[in-house]
C-alpha cells in the first residue's frame, strides 16, 4: 500500500518503542522503562461524551495554578455534566462547556483569576535547534510539556490537542469553565493571549472528528448538533477500581534528545526538514498496562 | 459566548473582506475585487464522496506537471470512481484511491514519473519575516501557493489541506493514483520527500471529520469503514451548466502583504506572536457568486 512511510514516526500517542522489534537492538532514541513517570491522579481530567467516548486531559497544574484550581472545582461540582461540545470550527478549535452562558458558576470558582498566559521561565529540558515562526526558542519541559520563549517570557504552546481557556476580549482571562482545543494546524497565535490549562492525552479523535459547523465561529446553530457531555471528573475522585492511570515519557534524558534529533535530521535518502515544537509527539501510556 | 476572538482571523476559506462591515472604511489588508483571479477549469478536480459531499482540489499544475498529468488522465478514465477514502490517521493524514493496490492503471498513466519534490526557484510574491523550523524562507507565490526554500531549492509546503502523492520507499515518487492530505498539524517533514499536486479549496471538512482508524497507519481495518468515492472529475470535463468555477486571492499586491503583517503583528493588547506559512489563510471563492 502506498503510504507516507514517515508516518510511522508521526503517531502522536504511540511510544517510539514500538519502532524497535524484539530482535532489533534498541535505538538511542528508544524509550526506556525508567523514562516513564506517573501523572498524578488529580492532574487527570476524565471527560465522558455521549456514547461513552472518553477524553482524558492532563492538567497543567504547575503552569496555570489559578485556572486549574477552577477546573478542579468545576469538575468536583459536576458543573460540566449534561453540558456539551457546542463549537467545532474547521481547522481551528473544538470548544465545550455551557453553550448558554447563563449557568451559575460553581461555588468557589474565581470568576476573574490572574492571567496565566506566561510562565516564570523557559525551563526546557530539551531545546529545538532552530527558532520558529513564533518564538526564538522552543522545546520540552522535563515533564513533557511543549514550551517556547522569546528570550524573556516563556509560555506553553497552543499545539494540536492542547487545552486552552476561552475568554472574552482582553484583559479577560476566562474562568476555565469554557475550554477549547486546536483540531487542525497549531493555533500558536493564541500563545500568550490565552491561558493553557492542559493537553488531551487520550480520546482526541472524539473531538477532532466531530462534524464541523459552518455557522459563525463554528458554533453549532442548533442544540441538536452538539455532542453531549455525560460527565467531567478528576481521576482522583473516581473509585480506585475504575480510575485510569497514565504515565508520561520524560524528556530529560538522552533518549528523548536522540528522538528529537531523529525527527530534525532524517535518515538518507529522506531529505532532513526540521521539527517544530508542535510536531514532536509527547508520548503517554496507560500505567500497568490497563 | 466565550470564544477565542482571534479565531475571526483564522477562518481558512473566508475572504478577509468579511472583517470589514459596510459602514467601516476598508482596511489596507482588505481584498479588492481585482485581487481575485480565476482558477482554470482543468486545474480543478471535483471529488464527490458518498452522500453527495463534494471536495474540490486545486491542482498544482505548474509545480508538478508530470504528476498532475497523471491525475488528469486518471480522472478522465474514471479511475477513482467507486474507490474510497481508506485511511484516516489521527493528527496525520486522510488518504484515498485504490485500497487493494491491485487495480490496473489507466492507459497513459506514467508509472514512474520524474520526482517533483522540488521546484525550480523560490518565486514568492510575499515572504514571511522569520525563518521557521523547516526552512530559511517561506511565503506565497503570486497565484496563492505556500512555498519554502533553504536558499537553494524551493518546494510547496505540506500544510493542512495540501494534497500529496503517496508512494513506497524512496526513490519512488508515486504515480498520483493514491493521494493524501494532512488533517492535523502540518506535515512539513514530508516537504521535499513527497510530491505535492494540489490543495483542497472546498469540502475539506468532509475529509478532516471522518472517523479515525486505530489500525496500523490509520488504514481502516474493514472495507465497511471506508468512505466511498462516487466520482473524481476535472471541472473542465463537466457540463458547463454544473461546472464549478473558483477564483483565488492573488498575493502580489499590498493588500495581501498587509494581511500577512496583521497576522504577524497583532493589535494591542494582544501579544504579537508571528505567523507561519501554514497558518496564513489562502482565500478562494466561488466565481459569479455561485
């Protein structure tokens, strides 16, 4: 079958380890068992859509603590339960929450948290070799987040699958009740203009493959087009027996450095093209093989 | 409703003119009537999917003449009729053609055309202000194609919605019978490694919103998952009465230069972020308001 063979390197959520067979020696870029580290249960948000489709979001707790606190409060209040994915705009974003804008906030939610567009410093464990169209430096934190900097400020990048906080006009930052994720080309123009609260680590296809709306801003014109949200819960609030556990691939090791290099400098006869912060897969896996 | 307001600038196929209201003076970036130029009928490929969903592809005839010649021969032979979209891989590509690989080529198709990964020169009418992760220079040809260069070679870029020719391992270039389009983050690692034959200018949502396959390489495991292709025809071979006509927004004018600048340097208080060759919308419209 004629297929872009390079695709094998592009599977976003498949550990690169699958590239090595049992009989082949490990590559310098292969993930090792010790590279996997657990994601805390209270940094996992489990969104169940109609039909039982599950989307799992890793929360960026240390980068956007105020907004993540709101997200946790909203989840614990069941605030999103029976709400919907109400906006799906082609090559732009899918967005969910309360389409009516009339629902009362859950108690304890800060309506106007401090802006968390930027983070304190560029703490990348790995830095890409070239500047890109949006930033002088970019790379990955040790714990697997994409990050960029202009040499002064730093910020998480709005790559495909990152979760941002919708808002009104600046200087509003949004409370965190309305969330969106880029479903096409990365939305890097939103960097430092919107707060990033997480990244979708499982079930992205249940958002990216939703029907697009051709109405203004991609907001579904009718309620019937929306996809219902059954529930949104923190994994830490689920019974242990059904609680999903995930691990991320850490980047502060020579295997990940070699993995980036493989993407930046392709093997001949393929022409090397480079790699951007939004096209280096950041692997996660279910813990314990569950 | 809380929405990323910047999205208004991100609607890929909506002319920027919609940003100006009747009462507002035109912006320097507003498209003028004379900026629209016709796309020749024999450079439009009309793919009708099951259910009457229509995908329109603009062919890159002057950049990949050998492969586009094959595509025209295949369309005129009805070669794709009753074939399918057989591969949809999350955050990677949708691909169509003959899933069996056993169908005889149409007469006149060159099985091994010359590689057309690169084009003669970087003939951009507008150049973006920064290098990106993949190229020293990038921009847009006068006739609305995204293009990049390393200072020597030049090439069309594998942005979202571009149409590439699937192939086996290098040095194969593929005949053009199996085609793919990126449906997530741009696939710039394919630049100069695959031949680009076109760009989807209408109906992209009928490919991008197809269900993803979790089988190897995103190839549907069963025939029932595929989306049928009713027909693929050149617009020039359709009866005049039903022939779609499209115009592209030319870029060799100060309006388009100002439009790029608007995206690179946002209006305060929004932080300027930059723009990449894959996130500047290249507008098209139906001619004659049809």
